[in-house]
C-alpha cells in the first residue's frame, strides 16, 4: 500500500483539520470544501482513486483499515456479496477532538463523506457514508447497478 506512514502519530493533526474545515466552510462555503477534498482524493490519493476507477476497492479498504488500526480506532469490516461495509464504532479523530475539549461538529465528518464522494466519481462504485452517532458511521462501498 502506497499510503502507509510509519513515523510517530501526532493526533493534533485532527485539531488542525477540524479548524481548517470550519474556516473553509465559513469563509468559502461548501462548494470550495468539496473541491478541496475532491483534489485531495483524486490527486494526493491518486492510487486509491485510480484503483476504484478500474474496479478494485481493495486499496480503499486497505487505506481505511490501516489508518484506523494505526490510530487505535474501533471498526469492523463486513464483506458482503454486493458490498463492503466499513463500520466505525469509535473514530480516533473524533475521540481526540473530544479528549482535547474541542466541541464536536458533524462538519468534521465531512472530510470522510467528501473524500468518499470524490473517490467514487467516475468509478463503478458508490461510497455512502452514514453517520450513526458521535464518532460512529458506516461507509458502504458497492458497485453501481
């Protein structure tokens, strides 16, 4: 897997991401935030995007699993006949914000849904992100009909 940092984990990255998302939404709006995450998904994480476009969801799943494991997130992967469900039971990024006393906003989770939206573009997949609680969600990847 290409995207596999192995150095020290500095979870305050999530605080910076949270602040950046708030700032972009306030100053530039949702369409600009969507463009930022589209470029990130399709350019920075190009290998994942290209794999999805060619019909291979495994690099996406490896990426998600690796970073959740690395940061101590609690998740389960359910591989079904027609889909892969990445169930987040405790998001390490949201947990870190809360532990630092930063008010949680669902806007923080836009990074996940917008990255998934951008990765799915021009691919044979839909990736649906369903928030189910604070720090909890389902990310469901399935082939389009």
